[in-house]
């Protein structure tokens, strides 16, 4: 199964309204960064144990560790969670940036240094969510 099929299957297995919301988010992010690399992480470690929620990833960034080794990872991520949906905006060094810049503008969302979490899309200002995602892609440090 290729990454597009994995993403479509993952989204299709979500209950409503999460399924529809994730489909809208997926299409929205593809329009914002149309040439991005797509990722699908099933949430399992190398032994097949579930260690996180599955994630859809968009874009490409390189993480360099203190030992000089580097690894590729996505810039933007989307994941279903028990209470709703999480949008991950990775690569912004200042962990106060997202909550200070977008926390009050997104509506009913919890905003941390790298994650915007909400119950449904109708709870958030979608235009402001687009701005935050675009900002995260352009802001990468």
C-alpha cells in the first residue's frame, strides 16, 4: 500500500465528524503546500508496539542532533486523538511563538509550542489555522 492509500484508509477509519474534518484538513494542507512530501506514520515502533497515534505528515525538514547525525521528518502533521484532532507544526525553535501568535485567534483550540488541538473544525477559525500552518512551513528554523 502506498502512502496515499495509507492516508486515505486512516482517514476513512475515523468516526464522524472526525473523518470529514480530517478529509477537509488533508485537502486544505495539500492546497497550501501542493508539492510537499507526504508521510504516514502508523504509530508503531520497530517491534510493532503502538507508541503513538498514527500521523499524516506533510513537507520535509532535516533534524540535526547534537552528535551531528541528521534525520528527515515532516514539517506539518495531522493526527486523530481521543478528543478530536491535533495539528503539529514542527521546526519552530521558539516554543512560545505558536501560543502567543495564534492561541487567542484560533477559537476553541489548545495551542502548545508545536501542537494545535481541537475537537472539530467548526470550533476553530479555519482561515487562521491556514495562516498558522503556512507560517510554520515558512518559519522553520
